C-alpha cells in the first residue's frame, strides 16, 4: 500500500488498512483525511489485494459494498483504470492511499504496508 511522501503516515497496520478500504474510517491514524483508491472491479490485482487484506473473495467484497451503498452509509474507494494511474494520482495527492502489485520505483511514493502475498 502506498502514500505520497508528504503524507506523515510512516506505517499502517492491516486493521487500519481494512478500516480505510472497507469504509469504516475516512481518516489516517493521525487524523488526516484519507482518500482511498482502487483498481477496476475485474482486475486480478484487486482480487488478490482484497483476499490478502480481508481474507474475502472479490465477490464478497463487492457484495459488502453493494449493501453499504444501498443503505447510503458510505462509498467504496474510487476506482482507477490501472496501476500507472494509481501511481500518478497518489504521487500528486498527499491525502491519497492506494496499492500496487510491486514496490514503486517513484521516489514520490512511500510504502506503508506490504501484505503477506507481496501485494
């Protein structure tokens, strides 16, 4: 998981990441507003990310979000078309958090959590 280097967050626990990406929190642990970004619904990397993060299949995650959106409680992370768009957006937005399938080469990004399967 990645953030902008200007973001004061140095590390994130898996529970904190779950809270952000499952809509339970809209703030980083330090209290700053967090904008979560996702990959497309049909992305294999997205499926692997949620499996590693929550232990749920992408179908379970999609169902979870459908219920929350239906009740108007919150909105899911904003989808981006690909990893290049994720890198570009996060490196230009200190409030953004996203994920990649590899360690970023861009010096404008900081890794704050590596999930068990390497995502």
